[in-house]
């Protein structure tokens, strides 16, 4: 029997019994179990195997005194026992919670009934009663009510948290219960060799798990009644908070009103005293005091208003935070149900506007700054020395001692001044309170703004990926008839008429302005067509072409576009501005605004692309493109306008930059959603057909551009972007058909804003290019005229003997070709265009980025380091991190390519620095941008130094071997850019090769020699080797002309002629002057040298040629012979010459 007991029972002193007493012990144990059965039933299985804290403590004592275990083993065993103690404590707590929960479940029906009948404990205060109480009593009441309010708010928070937990348990409680049950079942019997500590730990864990299982089961079995109970408790606590908050507000207002009234009475009294028969100095002091009291009353009133706004902001903040928490729990429970989608749309419509909150924050910030400044001014006044002030006042009063009553007047003045200073100090303290409340309000509004933005991001991230309606509605065509009947219902139409009349009457001036604008625009149409033709004629000739002609043409094109859109859009905006408009009127207003936007879009292309219009004659768009755009806009317009009206009317509750409504649309009439989905599908199919007819690959103008010698880049990548554009309207149509009509309408609005933004940016780009081209065209024409006049002057000098004047060369007028613009200007414009495009796209799509948060949930099999709670931890790399890194890498690439060019064109060219210095600055800027971008990309993907230090170590090893030359060349290139021993444009000689430096890159420098050959020389050679820089500090260089004249020539005359040739050449400098020297007697000639200096290296070769030619001509005219190599043969005639004739007998050849 002893072997059947657990080992801890036999080893513990408290469990030692004699063998003969086992029967009595068993009997006593059985009786104890019977007696304690009710308690065990109440605690459930919390007792488990009967493990007690005393048994664990006894085992700890035994382990600490044991000498058979090492210190490490003791540490492990004691850790197990400590964990077992903790588990037992948790089990005890759970046992108590089980009792409380069971009691709450049993008393829940009665408690719920009581709460439904009960009124809030706090009683609403009566304002009339409060007016009869003293200020001290009101302050005491206020303190008591504030304390009760704080307690009630804490209780409300507790009940809301409990309710949230119960709601979450409705979905996850069953899984949690099954998990605990599985953990209990997984606990097997201890192993044969398990220690006592391990057995105690396992038994304690089993006891805790069983208690937790019992608590979870009790909660899940009674979850409905518990939720009802907490809802009743929450509602009761909320009512209590509302009553107490109203009481606090009432008491605060009453106290502030009394304080303001007292100050106003004091100010009136001071003013009355100043108006009475008082001495002038005293009356003036009384007026100052009255002004101070009046200001104090105003500050107190403003403080009360700020406190009221602060209370409302805090309440709104708590409401939004609690609502967001409940919404998150609802999303966890319901997932993507249609009811949740409708609830999210309603919450989205009721959220405060972030723009309005931002405006309030800015307003209160301005008030805060003004209050701080005023407080500083008052504080400076209060720091003035009272004695000095009193002396000044007395001196003012006692201008003369002859007048009687001066001492009394001075005393009266001192009294007023003392009160003034006391009031001034109180005003400073009042401003401190006002500033404190303003600061609290600003901070609360910022918290509210952050909460609204976070809630908005949550709604968008969830709402866009869940269906808004059932796709099976297509099987019920009767729903469509219900929507049509609702639109033409006579009662709705009657209410619409009343709302429209009220909206027009509320804004009569704006309505009149709208009607007059429409009439004027319609009346100017014929004149606009004539002026547009005149502007087109001006662009055909250089002499009449002006940028103002394009602006005029654009203005008259706007007149042609606007009449119908202004009529429809104006009606929709006026009707939508009525705050009291009904839901039908709001939807009609949204439909009118949508129809007006559709009209504006298609009329824009139709009028811009008309013959002799802006797009064709001014911006020089492709003629066939203009024809296609105008044709598609003409046939799609009658179809798109009614479809746009229906789609906008049904999607009036979807946030959009195109729809502006004063009211909120909260309900969806039956069948209206199906009508809007059908309109969306038909409209998107029509747009798909229009895009295909304009930009399709088989269109003649696209094929012509593709077959040209240099097709545009967008034509080359037509197969990449065109399918994506074609998929966009189809995606909207499919989403609407499947029930994602909210998602389709939301993204359609953003895509529409994006299209308008791109159109506007493209128009601005075309206007900028047009202005640059007109200026360039004018300059070229002036240069052509100057060249013509120079040619005329030259021809007149050459033909002085002719009777008739020379014929003037014609000046051709250029045709517009934007490809002739300089590359730098185009790069500048294109860089600015891309930068503005990226910024605009980010701004338009900023609200959608949180909806892409699901990308952060997709983990890749790569770990990276990220800061989590201030410490770097290894976490998996997500797909969102990868996309962020790729986007930043692309932006870095664009920045590295365009920012240096923008810097050079927009800033550096205006500075008095050399082109080579500009090139160095631009290149270093490019390196800096690339390095910063690389760091940002690494940070985005979570690459910390600890993650890449092995790569740096590997690179360090590689640098010692194969990469050292590359690094040396890179460092040398940086040195070249900073030290500038050579610069772009310099003439250098390296290893016997002379040429011009054209580029200094990371690894090598490019030199273009005179044979137009490009030599790529490593940068290291320029630092470690020798080179000749002809233009390093001075472009002045020397040419040496060597001339050899025949012996017997007049060298003095020859040297004079050489000096004359040098003096006549315009490129030869007078200082230093040319030098001609007689160098020596050569073998065949007398050597003369001309040393002349030039100011331009580029003119070196032409100047040498000109000097050679001039010297040759002058020597020829003077009869001076330029020597050439000669050989004299002298024959010895002192004896007869011997002639020998031989024949080569062996080879049979005749003698020579």
C-alpha cells in the first residue's frame, strides 16, 4: 500500500505514518472526502490531485538541505517548484473567480431587471436651485460631482472592457476551451524516473488547467446572460456618466458666469467712477483698471468656452476609441459579413472630418500663441517696481504744491494703483489657466485627430475587401424595379422640389451668380470659336507666335467646355449644400454632381481636340490622336452622362473628392444598389471600348509611331502598360457584379481624381514646353536675322564693283518641333514632371495605403532585424517590407538621375562658377543621393549593421585581393572631383595622348582626343601618374613655329616678316608679346623660331595653320627661300676618271 502512494507522500515528513495505522488513516481520509465534497463541487476540479503549498514548501526545504545534487540541478528543481507554487496561486484565484462568476450568473436576471428599471444614482441638478446657493457651496458641489464623475467613468470603462471580452469570447471562447481541454488530455503520467519536483509541477499544472477549463466552460455556457448583464451595467454606467457630466458642466458654467458677472460689475463701477468728478490722473487710472477688469472677464469667458470644448473633445475621443474597440471585436466575430460592411460605411460617414479637426488645431494654436504673448506682456507690467510707479504717479499729481487737496488725490491714486496691480496679477493667473486649458484642448484634438485617422484607416483596410451586397441579387430582377420606382416616386420628387427651392432661397446671391454664369457662357460660345481660330493663325508664323496666344486659346476653350458642366454641377452643389435636405435630395444632388463631372471630362477632350484647337495647333498633339479622342468623346458622352448620374446617386455614401454633401446618406433603399451596380458595369464597358478604340495597338497612328525611326518610349512599352489600363475598367465592372460595389465606387473616385491630376499636370507640362519653345524659336529667329545681316555686309564688301546689290539669303521660318528643345531643358521639365507626379499620386492614394496592410501579414522565409519596443529583434521579412524597399529603390533611382540635373539647371547655372565645378557638385550630389537612398532602402527592409556585418567583412577580404583596384579608382575619382587637378572640359596630355576630358565617372575618366577617339583611363592613373593639364589654372598657351631659310637669306627681314604675321593674327596675344629668335645654323638652313601666345587651347591648331600660311605667303612675296635638305657631290678632277665595265658571267647577266 505504501508503494501505491506518490513518492512525495513517502518522502515528506508530514506524510509519515506507521504501517499498523494505515486502516485508520484510510478511514479518516474517506470521511474527510465525504465531508468536503460540497466544497470540492463548488471549486470543481481545482483541488486536482490534492497538491498543497505545504507539500511544495517541504520539498523545497528538502532540496535545499540535500547534498546529493549539484548546484545546477538544485536550481532547476527549485525553478520547477516555484512554477508549481505560481500555478497553485492561479488555481486558487480561478476558484474564487468561478464562485463570483457562478454567483453573477445566478443573480443576472434579477440584476438586469433592476438595472432596466433603475434610474441613475446621481440626480440632475436644477439651475434655478443653484442660482440661490453661494459660490462656496457651488464649488463644493462641483468638487463632489467631479469625484463621482471620475468614479463613474472608471466603472463605465470596466464594464465596457468586460463586455468587449465577452463579445470576443463568443467567437474565440470555444476554441480556447478546446485548447485547454487538449492541454489537460496531453498531460500524461510522470515518467518513471521523474523527480519529485517534476511530479509536483505537473500536478500543479493539471490543477490549474482544470480550474481554468471549469471557468471557461461556466463562462461559455452562460455567455448570453453575461453579455446581457454587462450591456445593462454599461448602459446604466453610461447614463450615470451623462448625468454627472451634465451636472459638472452646469456647475462650471454657473461659477464662470458668476465670476464674469462680478468682473463686469467691477469694470462698470470703475468706468462709472472714472466718469464722475474725479481728478484727471485718478480718472485715467480708473479707466485702465476698468479695461483690465473687462479683459479678465473676457478671458474667463473664453476659458469657460475652451473647457466646454475640451470636455466635448474628450468625450468624443473616448467614444471613438470605445467604438473602434467594439468594431474590432465585431470584425473578429462577424468577419466580412454584409451587415458589418453596412456598419463600417455608417461609421465612416459619421466620423469627424480630419480636415476640420486640423483647422481647429491650427485655430487653437494661434489662440495659444496670442495668449502666451499677452501673458508675457502682462507679466512684464507686473514686474515693474511698485515704489517707482507710485513715485511717478505722485509726481504726476504733485506738479505743483500750491493746489489744495493734493495729498488726498495722491492717496486715492495709490489706492487705485494697488487695485490695478492686484487685478493685473490675477489677470496673469487667469491667462495661465486659459493657456493651460488651450494647451490641453490642442493636445486632446491632436489625439482625436490621430484616433480618427487610425479609425478611418481601420475602416478602409477592412471595408474595401468585403462585399457590400449579395451577388445573387442578379437573380432577382424585381429588385431593379424597386430602385427605379424609388427614383421616380412622386413623394420623393415633391420633397426634392421643396429642398431645391429652400436651397436656392438660402443662397440667393450664389444662385443668381450661377444662373448668370451659365447664360454668359452659353452666349460667348460663338465668339469663343472665332477667337480660337485667330489664336491658331498666330502660331503659324514666327513673327506672330506668342505664348499669350496659347493662354488666350486655352481660356476660350474653357468657355466652350464649361456651360453644361456648370449648369449641372452648380445645381448639384447648391442642392447638396442644404444641411436639412432629405436623403432623396442628397442622392439626386450626388447624381447631378457625378453627371456634371462626367460632362466636364468628355467635353474637355472634345473641345481640346477640335480642329484648330489648343491640342492640335498649340501643343502639337498627334492629329490622329486628336481625331480619335474627339470622336470617342462625342459618341460616349450621351451614354456616360445618365450612367454617371445613376452611379453617383447610388454611391452617395461613398467618400469622394467629386461629391460634396452637407448631409449624410445612411440608408440604402431597396433595389437602388443593384441599379448602381448595373450603371457601373455598363459605364465601365463603354470606357473599355473607348480606350481600346483610342490606344489600341492596331490603331493607325500607334502603328505609324511604332514604325518611325525613333518611336516614343511609351510606344515601345505599349505591350506593358496598355493591358493594365484595359484591365482597370474591367476590374471595376467585375467588382460591382460580385457585390463589391463600395470598393469599386471608392477606387473609381480615386482613379478619377488621379486622371484629373495627371491631365492637369500634363497640361502644365505642355504649357511650360510651349513657353520654352516660343522663346527658343524667337531667339533662333533673331540669330538667323543677325546671320543674314552679317552675310549681307560681307557680300556688300566683296561686290563693291557690282552695280546691283547682292541678293539676300532667305530666312526660313521654322515649324514647331518639340524634339528640337535642348536635352537639358527637356530633362529639367521631365524631372519636375515626374517629381510632381509621384508626390501627387502619393497624396491622392494616401488613404488607400492602410488598406494594403494585409501585405504585412504575408511573411517571407527571410529574417531581418527591426526595432520592437526599443530593442532590435529578428522578425520575418514581410511582403509589405519588400514592396516598400522596391518602391524606395525606384524613387532613389529616379532621384539620383533627376535631382542632380534639376540642381544644375535650376540653381548652379545661376552661380558664377565654372562648368567643371558645377559638374563636380552635380556628380557628388548624385553619389550622396544614391548613398542616402541605399541607407533608406536598407532601413525599410530592416537590414541593420548586425545583419550585414558579415557582408562587410567579406567585402573587406575581397578588397585586399581583387577589388582593391576598383576601390582605388573610386577613391581617386572622388579625389579628382574634390581636388580638381583635372576637370570636365580641360585639355590634358596623359601617356603621350592629348585630348579633352568629357566625363569623370566612379571608376574611370573619359578623354576625347583630336581623332574623336574616346580613351577610358582609370582614375588611379591621374593621381599616381604624371599628366599635363593645359588649362588647369590658365588657358593661355604657347605655340612654336620653326622656319628654316636658305643660307644667304636676309634673316633680319625674315624675322620682321614673321613678327608681322604674328601681329596680324587676331588669336595671337599682344601680352606676352610674340618672340622671334635666330636659333642657329643648321645643316641645310638658318633656323628661325616664332614663339606666340594664345588665350584659347581650342584655337591652337587653327592658329598654327594660319601662321604657317601667312609666313609662307610673306616669304614668297619677299623672295626669301625656305630651305630644304640638300646634298653636294664633289668630283676629284686632278687626274683622269677611271671607268670599269663588268659582266656577271656566272649568272649570264649583262654588265651594268
